[in-house]
């Protein structure tokens, strides 16, 4: 069975955008592959973090939310990055085989380093840690957002380079980019993506938002003054976004959702239907989350995941260590 691996940084709270574009897709893959999902906590400190406790809380929240959304521990090895020592060990070796020029060309490094003074070295070598995450487990495919594609391509280059130098050590991974599907937009500014890090919380629906907050956000979602519902992403981005949310969450084919709403003249009624679908999606997830977060179930799963991941990772690291000539 081919192996699939992905990670999502706990750098904000999960949104319905993450759910539509990322989580749901992963849940589908988990049946078709030997899948690995991990929380890349070590990546979070590549930019300054004010509060270590907040990182720890988020790791737990992410893990519980993934389980609540339907991650199946039978089909998926679920673990926390920092609990796998071999990933650090391999990173060092890979860093010695990665060129400064390659890392300088990473667009995420360029844009993130511009926003900071005193840029840490970790932000620069971040893609090498990510390469280690991937090739340590002989991952065949890596589903990521488009912004991470360059990093997966670097992981490929590093794997090929290591194989050429030391013999066949690693599987060469391939990125999978989400099919053009639901791109959920910000409710206050429907020209930009709904994101877990937008400053204005009114634009974003989080998976753990209360029903009254969701209602407020949908009621205040930006529309237009045309007085009729129609799908036109350019001229009616607000309305079109709400139709997209409805279709994505209810599993209704896009055209069917468009036909269902087109011509409605009362935005209030339209929004009420969208709201219902959001409630129906989030209710079972939140109920499951509440149950999970009052138990230690997630620890059992993460312990199992850590053990399986460590077994594979430490064996692979041992091969690499020997190949480069370390030890006696
Ligand atoms: P991010 O939250 O930007 O780190 O994105 C994590 C993953 O969630 C991405 O790879 C996307 O697949 C998905 N995602 C995030 N935001 C959205 C959105 N607004 N619409 C659809 N998918 C999204
Ligand atoms: N860098 C990714 C992000 O910011 C998270 C990540 C770390 C990752 N290691 C990975 C994703 C390995 C896929 C594979 O979203």
C-alpha cells in the first residue's frame, strides 16, 4: 500500500475553510493509503511565539478536532512531530546536503523573513525539517496547499541527491495539490481566502464557534444591494461564497446548489439556509469534540501513533546514519 503523509501547523484555530479544503480531503485519502498525519509542533517556533502553553493547548485541540471530524486511528498513524527524535537527527544530515542557494529561493522564507527583524536560522532551514518529516517514512504522496508545493519539491530534490550519493535510501515523494474545489472566502472580505490567521474574527467561522457567534457572522456576512441571489464570483463574491459554503458542507453538487438559490430575493431567508447547513455540519463535530476533550482517548491514539512512527523512523535513521559513515 502506498504511503501518504501530511501535517498541518497548529498556528491558529481550525476553520470551515480548513475543513472543506483540507480535513475532508484527508479523511477520504485515509482509506486508500497507509496514511500518516502529524502535528508539526516543531515548525511553529520558526516564527516567534509568545506563549508555550498556547502551543500545547493548540496541539491538543487540533488532535481532538481531527478525531472529532472523523480521522480513523485504525487507518491512520497519528502523532506529534516532536515525539519522534529521528526527525531531528535526520534533519542535521539533510541540512549538510542542502544548499544555501536552494533555501534562499524558497518563497515562503522570503515573504516571512521580510515581516520580521532578527530572523531565526530555523525559518531558513524549515524546509529541511519538512523534508525529513516526509522522507523519513518513505512517503509516496504528500497532500499540501499550493503554498507548500515548493517545499515538497525541495524534499524530492534532497531525496534524489541522497540516493545518488549513498544508494537507494529514500522513496522520492510527490506532492498532491488539492483539486480545484471549494475555496472558501472571508465573510467580511470575500475577495480573500478565509484563513485561520486573519485578524478580523468576523470573517472566519471556526470549527469550535458557538451557534450564536456563527449566526452573528453569517448575518453580518458581506453581500450586496442587488436584492437577488445569483452565483457570480466577480460581481457577487459575498453571495457566491455563501452558496459555495452551502454546497461544500452539505455535499450538494455546485450546480444544484446554485439552481436551488438562484432568484431568491430575501437575503435573510437565503442566509438562514446556509446557517442551518453550517449548524448541521458542526453540531456532531463539536459534540464529539466535547466528549473527546473530557477524556484521555486522544493520548491513547497519539501514543500508538508515536510508537509506530518511531519504529519506522528509527530504522530508517539507522540506515542513513550508517550510509553517511557515522559511528563505529
Ligand atoms: P492553512 O490554514 O492556510 O495552513 O491551510 C491548511 C489547509 O487547509 C490548506 O492546504 C487547504 O487545503 C485548506 N484550506 C485552508 N483555508 C482554506 C479555504 N479558505 N478554503 C479551502 N481550503 C482551505
Ligand atoms: N509546513 C507545513 C505547513 O506550514 C506543515 C508541514 C510540516 C508539513 N511538515 C510537513 C506538511 C510535511 C506536509 C508534509 O502547513
